[in-house]
């Protein structure tokens, strides 16, 4: 790593036992339910107890009184957060042209420092918006992991495997795969960072590359994050060459024997959905990105009805363009209703589940997305003063989904450590990160 990248060591162990009492609590231990008032006990970065205040166990030690609603931090199931460097570029293009004409030429000029600063600003935005875990996929995954850890963001980092004429500087797919095991070893046991594999897509990699990814995934027990059926004609090349849909092709390659998180999944057949359910594939649903690129409306209610866990995701900030899961929840809910013509097709409780507990299940992380004994103390405090009226306690769930915004996020904790206070990230110099990203973005946009 180049010397201009600031280094931060990983910190181990969260703060000692503390009790938080709060006006309203949603634990997401089960279906969303508002407990008023609520209590969460945190010790060493883990939740040791969470529930209604009258049921709380005896406590000796510090107590912090919070105003508002305490709930699990959001889990973002698919993102390329360093793409804050490319935000706004390629507006008005479908995904294929957006990638090949605008993104890849600029990304071919990326340095590790660019990614470090992009991830630093991205992490500040994610945390400020109440997102405590992000499933990341980007070039220079080592720089992205380091920046996320330094910002105090929990990141599941998948190292990209992707080749293209504009991307020659990242080497062959064989060379890309070589570095991944080192990254896996470096972050083994880290309290914030874990590492998986990120083959870009079935259409953008040769069969032997995908087979090598599967071999490495099996050998090291790594999960795989991959784009699937985002654009309508994305599968044509696989159908022509192999006579299969993309999910069937991935199964034929043996990839579905690994744990797979499939992003987008807009154009799936009924058989594809059954196949994914059988192999316990998790799906990352990116409604805002799918809308921006006119990719289509994913069959989310069908996938969930088949038993597939679906998490809501921002995708990269050049596709959304904000790293804002409040907005994604509303988009997911409205798209599901428009697709089905049923005003009850998806509920606020559904989408809140799909940004917390179910999103964690997509990542195979039962320690995330809920405030329950043994879970990571990843949580956010939301200002409820503008959210009303509250006639029934459950109204607060409706209001958070329909009227919630990042501006209402007052405090955020990851692994029990506070990383946002008074609505501002405490771990990142945001102004400095914005300046760095602006300068670097201009260089990447230049033709030379
Ligand atoms: Zn993506």
C-alpha cells in the first residue's frame, strides 16, 4: 500500500458493560415490534440483554438515557461505496453502456489511494445514514477494507474478479485471485472486517475464471457475491453459449454449493427462483439502482414467498446515488406494490426486516441485524420528534419507513463503539475526505 494512505490499527474488544434506556426500542429479535420504553445492555461490543424496560434484569453500572428510537443499524447487502468517486457520472445510460462507456474507463485509472479515500467518504456517509454493515465489492479490496476498519464501519468485503480492456491495470483474473488468500488471512478474526469473493458477473468472466473462483471458495469456505440478471438481456450470452439461464449456469459451475449472495436478480424465471431457494442463495435487492438504469422491477415477493432471504441494498453511489437505505425501503415497498397491483403486497414491517435481520441472514450473519443476546452491538438512535402522530406503537414502524431520513439519525454504534454523535461521524474528517474525493474524481474523469 502506498505510503500516503493513513494506517489505523484494528481495535479489539468493545467498551465495558453499559445499559442504554430509551423511549422506544425495536430489537428485530423477531417480527418488528416497538417496546416503549426499552433497554439494551451492551458489554464488550455485544448485546447481552435487550427488551422492554419492566422486564430488564438488575443492573449495576453505568446507564445512559437516550431520547428517541433505538434499533439495529441497517445492513446493506450490496454496495460499491468507493464509487462516490464516480457519483453522477454516466447519467441516463442503461447498465451495460454505463459500465463500458463511463465506469470502466475511469475505474481503469484508479489507484489504491483513490479507493481508500472513496471508501473513507463512503463509510462516513453509510454510518451517518444509520448503516452499520456494508457488503462491499470494489477494486483494491485491501484499501477498501482498511478504510472501512479505520472509519469503524463493519464491512463484508468481497475481492473483485473482473477483466476488461479498460481494466488491464488490475491484471489477469489469475493474478487477481492470487492476492485474495492473503487478504482473507490478514482479516481472519478481525472484529469488523470479513472477506469473501466477488466475481463480477457470469457474462463478464470466462468459464475457467468462474470455476477457479468456485474452487477457491470451496477450499477456503468463502462466500461469493455476484451480480445476477440485472439487465434484461444480460443472460443472452450465457443462453446462446450454454443453453442455460444464469442461475442454472452458476449451479452447473458448482458455484451454488458455496454460499452465494446474488445482487439485483431482476430477470429470474420461476425455475431460477426455485433453484436459488433450493441452494439457499441470498438476494440483494437494489430498487433505486434498478430504477435509475431502467433495469426492471425484481420479483421480490415471489422470491421471499419461495423462502429466499432478500436484503435491500444501495448498490454503488454512482447508481443510487445516495447510500441511503431509508429511501431504498420506500422504493422496495412501492415497486413491489406496483408490480403486483396489490397495496398490501409488501409492508413497512417487511422492508424494515429486509434492511436488518433478513439482510443479515442474506450475508449468513445471525450476529447482525438484531439486538438480542450475543448479537453485535450495532445500533442507531433515531430522532422521533418529527415522526407522528403515533396512535398505536406500531405506527412508529410505518413512520420510520415512510418518513425516515438520514437526517433523523442522531447516534450510531458499531461493535458497541459510538461512531456517530449528534448526527455526525466521529471517526472521519468528512470535509477532508470530500476534498480528496473531489480532486481524485476530477482526475479520473479527465481523458488522459
Ligand atoms: Zn453492483
